[in-house]
């Protein structure tokens, strides 16, 4: 069923009791042309683009829990592309291009809101490095502009720009095409659209092994629901990528850390945009429900526990109160943690692996949500063509041997 | 917040006194080894870490306490510390880890 004002009206007449299931929960077939491991936004998107753009519709998405229950449902929903290096700018901007009009394409309300992302500069070094970012972005065709403290205040009124603060606002870089989207809708929208094109979405189906033939090429996967054959396997397993890759005998340059975030009690609209501060180390936006959504950096130790210690949440909140003293009496409602897979250079790995037929999309670290459509498209392209697209070609695994790193670590490690 | 047993202070202290310091028993190749190493081996040393789901040998630093580094076995799924031990001791064997797990369970039962 196509969602529209007419279908809404028609279903209202039957008391909203006859809406069809958005996507059926399938049992696995014996064989597929391609299997995607991981049913988050990236994996479901990859299956959708495989079917939609690259003509492979006999695809299964295997998810160990429920779709969108991993990092897709555990982020702070920020979308932006103001990255420093050419390779990153191309990759993230491809995603931002796809975000535009994605709701229409999927016939699903993603609540994508281009409300702008403002990155605050609090010292001379910040000012210089952000201005460099602004210029680098503009050379790459990525919108980003420099605002004075007064312009920052005009754009984001709750901000305190008093020069007497401990971390005074000395300016900010604003990307207007950036913003937020409803993260669950991204998973559900991709799942529904992919399912319509013939993709099987299989939940509660953990992959426990990867079977390979005598030449080492993949033959299929062992799962909790039995063996499923496929000559092409795309892994999009975020924090658990190392675990899946080990099944194929590969060791990846990844470490998995918890990344925590929290929301406040809902309040009336006060934050018109997303504000990030690298120096004070936090970021904040307001959801359409009215909750202030707050996040910062990863926890200090590696973990798969999907939770973290309270003292780090205290740090996050303290940082927010430092930039926005107005929120000092705001009470926090709930917090959560996702497991993010971090590469040494803080750039993702999207492409082929040394094992034939095995493809990977991982290493997005703390910034995977914004890249969802772009990463999904690039993984789908690589799986379909057995070769990377020119956008994801630099994000290969070999760069850790050859040394051609895309070192966003210094530029973007904190605020995602 | 964890309570971590520092093997030098020989007491449990709150997590905020400690800093995580990466995988344990990671040996830097000597200058001679480095000069003869292949790019692949160097990459393995530089970038590949044991990103284990389960019991993980790792270094911790008691930086707001005695300032000593020590090693620990921690389960990365539950975040529970199985044991901590002094720097310079060889990697723990499965038997030693198992024994530590049993002592911990016994202590819990008696308390």
C-alpha cells in the first residue's frame, strides 16, 4: 500500500485497524544471490539499493535481534557532511545528497529536517581549524559558512555568547544542509521498501559461521536458523564486525567502544538547530517530541555491553550546561549506549575483503547514522559489481598496509 | 561505575581513578625487527587489535592513585573484571582465569 492522504483517510474510516503489515518477517530460503549481515539502516539500505539500483532482488538481510535495534536506534540522529578531507567530503556528501528526497523515494516519513548544524569555536585554535574546514568544504562543493558570535546567537538564541564565560563562543561553522532525521523510520522505511522489491528480512537470525569453498571464496553462512547459501555476503554489522570477520579468519583494524547518549524530559521547542562543541565536548539538538538529545565521545574502554558508566553521562551534561546555562535545571529522562566500531584513522572501511565474495561496510565509529544512505549505496554497488565505486575506493582495507590513511581522527573524532 | 582491584595498592578503587590503556601483552618490535618487517606485519603491529567479544586481556593505568600500569582480564560483554595482575607477569592461562573466576564466585557466595 502506498502511504498517502487518501490511504490515511480510507484507514481512518475503518478505525485504523486494517493497516497492512509494513514488511513480513520471513523465514530464510535455501539460497540467495546476496546476503547482507546486519539489519540496521546501513544493511537494510544496502539490500534496498541492491534491488532498486543494481538489479539483484534475491537478497536476504539477516539480523540477530530486531531490525533497527542496534546502533540505528541508538544514535543522536545527526546528519552532516562538513568533513575535512576530499575523500570524506565525497562520501558524506553523497549520503547527504541521498537524504534529500529519500522520504519521497521510500514513501515513508523520515522526518528529515535540515535545521542546520552549528559547530562552536571556543579558542583561537578552534577558529583557525574550523575556518580551514569551511574553506576546504567550499572547495569540495559542501556548504559550510563561518558565523560571528552574534550571528551564532541570532541563529541559536538559547546560546550564551557572553565573553566572560569559561569557554566563550568565538564563532561557529554552520552547515545549513545538515540536520536530523527520525532514526527508526530510516530502518523501517528501508525495510518496507526493500521488502516490496522482493528482499527477505529475517530477524532473530544470528550468523554463527561463514562457510568457504576449497578456493577460499564464500559459499554461505551458518545461522541460528540453519545454513543459507550465497556467493556474495555483505557484512554491515557495526560494533560486531570483528566478531563476524573472525568467522572468515580475518582480523580487522577495529575496536568496539560504547557510545552513550541521553535525552531530557520533553520541553517546548527551544533548540532550533544542532549545536556541537569539540572543545567543551558535547552536542545537543531537540527532537520533534521535545526531548533535548545529548551526546559526546565514546567511553574509554572497549566493550560490547551496550551500556556505559554514569559518570560519563555526567560529563556530557556538565558540558552542555557549560554552553547552555539555561538548561541547568533540565531533568534527564533516559540514556542508552550503542557499540561503535572505531578504526585507527576514524574513517570507515567500505569495500572488498581478502576473502572472495565477502564485502564489508564498517568502521563508521561514532558517525554512522549520517552516512546511512551513502554507505548503503556504496556497499550495494561493491557487492553488485565485485568492485568498489570511485567514492568508496579510497576507504579500502589496504590503506592500513599501504599507509594512505584518511585521517579524520584529528578533524572529527569528537563530535559526530 | 566499576570498582577495580589495583594489584599494586591491593584494594578496590572506583573506576574514575583509572584509565584504560589498550590491549595487554602487546610487544613493540625491536629496531632491528622493524627494519626487516614486511608492511603487512608492521600494519598488524600498528593497527590490528584483539577486539574480542568475551574475556579480554588489557592494560589499565591507576593514574589517579598509585600511577602504576597493570594488566586485567575483563569480560567485554558484561564489563566484569575477572582478575587483575601486575605488569611483567606472563599472559594468564585459561586455567588461571578459570581459578580467578571460581574464587570470585566463592567470595560472592560467602559475603
